[in-house]
C-alpha cells in the first residue's frame, strides 16, 4: 500500500529578463510494502523548487527525506540538483 501527494505552483517573475518563473513544490509520500509485517512503513518528504529560465530551461533543487518506522533504522536524506536544457 502506498500513496503520495504533490503540491506545487508556478509564480511568474517580471523583475528579471532571464528568470521567467519560480515554482515551489512539496511532495509527501507513504509506503507500507507488506501490510502483514509491522514497522516496515516509510514516510517521505520532498520540499524543493524549480527556477524557469528563458526558452524553457529549468533548474530544479529538491531535498528528499525518508523516515522509517522500524526501530534502529536511521532516516536517510539526499539533495538533488537537476538542470534541463531546451534546444
């Protein structure tokens, strides 16, 4: 069993010529891979944002956090930067 919810919105910028918009985004997810086993659930949280540049180029920056229900299992996290070019 799993689910996820994603919320994001694009905010146009008019103050600069090279930056067209900023888009904050948050994703929350939950997974229980085997409902017959206790303490195998995991929660995920991913806050981040995207910067939209001229000509549909974009830079996305996100920080992922995974929190496990099992005792003795530490949370894990990662930072992702991704640049997408349109040509």
